[in-house]
């Protein structure tokens, strides 16, 4: 019985490894730091879709608004969620222990390819499928 299970495992293992690969044609990522509108849309996308799990704990809302050319009143109205003020750090409610466990689990997936490209494709899919 053990030999049969080991044989099945050895047969299935390469199949699982091939399933982790992707044939999806990825677009090259070209950052343009002068495209102010794109950076502002990216900030809105990050705050609404990503900031639930990913913090920018060393960045302040006010500095981000200044860097991206967003008026502070619009930043407070649309991009500051919860109990934060304009001069607060961009932190999240998730505690560091839970976050580090999740990061360890997802780090193995993001190291399989160019992480910037994978994130770019992920953002494209978010923008396409989510309203």
C-alpha cells in the first residue's frame, strides 16, 4: 500500500509543478512617474483594493497627497478610510503576526516569476473584473 501511494505521488508531482507555470502572455511594465493621472488612479486603486491587507506604514496620507498632486480635501473625502486623519501614517488594522504568516505563504508564489510583472497583470485583472 505504501509503495502504491509513493508511486502515485511521484507520478502526480510533476503535474503539480507544471500547473504552477503560466503561459499567459504578460505585457511589459513601463513606469511613467510623470503621468500624474495614472499615479492618482493607482493610489485610488491601492487604497480601495489593496490597503485592506497591504499597508504603507511609513508613508503619511498628507505626503502622498502632496506627491501625487491630490488636494487634501479630496484625499480626506475619497481616499482616507476609517478613523485616519490627513497627517496619520497609512496603516492597516491587521496585526503583524497574522500579516507575516500570510506573507510567508504568498512569497513562494510571487518568487516564481518577475514579481513586478505579476503585480501589473494582477492590477489589470482587478481593474477589468472589479467595478
